[in-house]
C-alpha cells in the first residue's frame, strides 16, 4: 500500500506531524495510545485526553511538534489535528482545508460531518504569557 509521506502542520504556537503507523524503531517516541474505530470520529474521552495533552505540551514547550498517527494517516490522525485547530479558534472549514492541502484524501464524510457539528470549548486558546494586551487594570 502506498502511504503518503509524513506532513507537518503549523498554526499559532502549535505544530503537528501527521503520519501513518510508526515502525518499531520510532514507536518509543509516541507517548500515548488512544485507539478508536477506523473511519469513525473519536469518542469524547479520547478528545478530552487529546486536548488536555496538547494544552499541557504547548504551554510547557510552545512551538514543540506533536506527532500523531493512524494506520494510513488519513482519517483518525487528521481528525484529532482538526479538533485541535478548531479548539484553538480556527473554523472547521479552514481546519479541513489546511489539513487537506498537505494530506490529500484526509478525513472521510462521516468524520467531516462530526467536525461540522463539533462545538469548540476553546480549550486550546492559549494566551502568550509574554503579551499583556488582554490584561486590564482599573484604578
């Protein structure tokens, strides 16, 4: 099976590497294992765990790259990245377009419907601690 090459996606202070199944030699670099059905949207527990992991990683190490994989790198992995982009403030249409520009064929119709209906809780709107424009002081 011809699998697409890994691709890197960047948005704000987030970087993702979408890839297909890791090899035995690269498996140790993956720290979590959240399997869910191929071609399906992720269960809410996985979404919550995924977004919590990202918030922690991107606050601790802004600009770090988080690798995410599935069997072919076209369904489950891109959906998780799309959720992160949506949670950071991106419209779902723009998230899909960004991913598909780099990963042709990503996200099936069932997953697309899930992303269209998904409502962001803005869990990845991470403020830069070095900027003060959102702070207010009354005297």
